């Protein structure tokens, strides 16, 4: 095996099955997150921008599985922004349940702005900072400048979406500025992920990663390795999403079948009510016709009797006159 790959000390963590998946551009970085957590072992990690929690859950899963002595904080308003889109309370409810159920021993959710959260952290205490908020140049730059001092001597900062060049994203420009000043490595897959070594002391595997950045052959090998593993995670989610979609279609089909059955039963009841109503009306009509016929016979007999009486009267009159 290639020496650089050996020196990265990659183990089976890059093949772990993610315990939580949701829709996110971050899915493809989960294997790298597992590896980074193993090599960095952050005592304190802070994520700025969590949304459904795909990246955060990868960090938390690592803390659990590697039994790290870490504390982690997820900061988000859980209201959305112009790039992620604005969303409802269901997002916070979902991540809050996840956090309470699995990670509350070491993890806290801070529902507030990044600027408000800054006061709760001291300078030099964060080993891993993940910046994944609004992706304009100004917003990402403000986040970095505001939080930079919180980083420890082992400090690493992750920047997501450094490979997106549309919709007003400007974090790629910030990345270009920053990577000139710090050891770094960048991934292009999954919308791009920048790894910035802001501290001064790094583990040997991290040093290897940063050093590989200046060798395009080595860098490509590392990128390909993590991109392939990332694709596996993305496929796992796509497969589950298709399954969920099919399940929804099946449920809708069952509901439609039920509705059709109920409508059919209703139609049968209406038809039978209509038939018995028609039967009653036909019977009434028949009786009415019979009565009319009987009345007509009576009237004919009365007319006949009147004619008789008229004739008798005329005979009597004729006899009187003669
Ligand atoms: C791109 S999403 C995060 C994605 C997430 N890391 C993942 O793995 O899918 C960005 C999040 O940052 C939050 N956000 C953006 N700017 C913020 C700010 N200034 N303060 C707090 N939250 C912010 C939004 O609410 C949104 O949920």
C-alpha cells in the first residue's frame, strides 16, 4: 500500500455504518469525519450550522464509538437561512429527540445565533470547529473571525461547501484566502470540504494529510479514497430514500383503495335506497291509477243514472202536456 495512505492510519472507521442519515450535502463527508475524529480526538468540538444533524451525528457517533472524552456543542437557530432554506419546528424537534436519546451525556444543542453563542466559549479551548452556516463570503468570514480565537493549539476548522460557485456562495473565496496561511487539505466531492490546521500541534496522520496537499498525486489518492467511501454513504441514503418513497406510495395506494371501497359501499347504499323509493312510488302510482279507474266507473254509472232520470222526466212532461 502507498506510504501516505499507511501514514494516514486509516482503519475500519471509514466503513462504519452511519447511525443517522437525512437529506444533506454533507453525507459524502461522513467517512472522513469518522477518520478525523479518530485522529484528532477533540476534547471540545463546536459545530456552527447543524440543520437536520447529518455532520453533527457523525461527530457524535464517533465520540460514542471511539469512547472519546469529548464534549460537543451544536449551534443553530434552527430556523434556516437563505441558502439552506427556511424551515419549521419539526427540524429542531427531530434533532432534539436524537440528542436527548443518544448523546446528551456529552452533547448540547445551543439554539441561538453563532454570534450569541460565542460568549459561552473561552479562547483557546476548541479542538474542532465546523463552520457550516450561511455560505456567503461575508457570513463565513465573520464566523471564522469571530470564532478563530476559541481554537486550541490542536485546533482544526472544517469549512463545508468550498466547491460551490453559484447562488451567492462565497465560502470558496474565503477558503482560497485562508489556505495560503495555514496547513490544509481540501476535498472536492460532496460540495467540497476544507480542512484547516489553525493550531500548531497536530497528530502524525493529520500532518501527513496536510503535507499531501502539496503533492497532487498523493492528494488525488486521498481524495479518491474518501470520495469513494462518501459515495457509498450517499448511495445508502438514496436507497433508503427510494424505500421511504415507495412506502409512502404504497400507503397512499392503500388509502386510495380504502376510499374507493368506501365510495363503492356508499354508492350501493344510495342505489338500494333509490330502488326502494322507486318501488314505493310505483306502488302509490298503481294504487292512484286503480282509484282513478274505479272513480271513472262510478262517474259513468252516475251519468247513466242521470240520463235515465232525465229521460223519465221528459216522458212525464210529455204525458202532462198531452
Ligand atoms: C447548511 S445548513 C447546516 C448543514 C449541516 N451541517 C448538515 O450536516 O447537513 C446551515 C444551518 O446554519 C444555520 N445558520 C445559518 N446562519 C446562522 C447564524 N448566524 N446563527 C445560527 N444559525 C445559523 C441555519 O439555520 C441552517 O440550519
